[in-house]
């Protein structure tokens, strides 16, 4: 993680716009990639906060490291360079306040240019900490095919190839 924060610091020192995307991305799909690429195309460097990063269970069947590899390779396949994004692991917490405190204590959090989310709960939880950041919703892109990560996880869990 130290390397991630060094990368973020370098972006900020060089005047880059930095966008934080908070997502589990279990399973990463075309919608995630299209959204992250669209954020990059708007001129943002990307902090990808991998939620549920230490959780493996039927709802989260894939380890965060595997998610990061899939997302990273997919983004590079879309033309992003390794220096255009970084990953921050975001564990699960029993209390919402603990999650909020963990995230907002991240080095350079106060210098983030934008928050990318379609989750009203995330916006509410961070409202008093993101007053200077642009909020970028999910309506930025429309995936070529409608896809649901929840349905993909359930199909993986149930060994259902008919999804």
C-alpha cells in the first residue's frame, strides 16, 4: 500500500486530477471497465478502493488480489498505463463509522478531485469529507450489455452456466 500512496502523492504533486472509485468489483465486468476507462478519459488518475478485500465467502468468492489483476489487465487492455491507476484495499467493517474513518484517514484523501459512485450510502457517509470533490455518477457510461455482478457471483457460487 505504501507504493500506492507514493503514486497518489506523485499525481497530486504533478497537478493531476485524482478520482476515487469505491467498489467491490466481484466479479469485474464490462460495466466496471467502461466506467473506469470513462473516468480516465475525463483526465483522472484512478484510485480503485477494493471493498471487501479480505472477505471470502459465497457472496465474495474471489480474492481481492485476483480482482486487482483482472481489473488492472483489463484497464491496460483498454489503453491505460500502469501509472494511471492504483489499488487501495478496503476491508469490511462491522460499523459504518469505522469504514468511514478508515477511508477518510487514507493519506491524501483531502486532495482527491472526484468521487466516483452511484451508491447514495457512500455519498451520505462521506458527505462532510468530500465537499471539495466532484461527484461522478454511474450514468457516465452505459454498458454495451446489461450486466449484474451479483448475478455473476451467484452463478459462480451455484455452478450455474445458464445465467
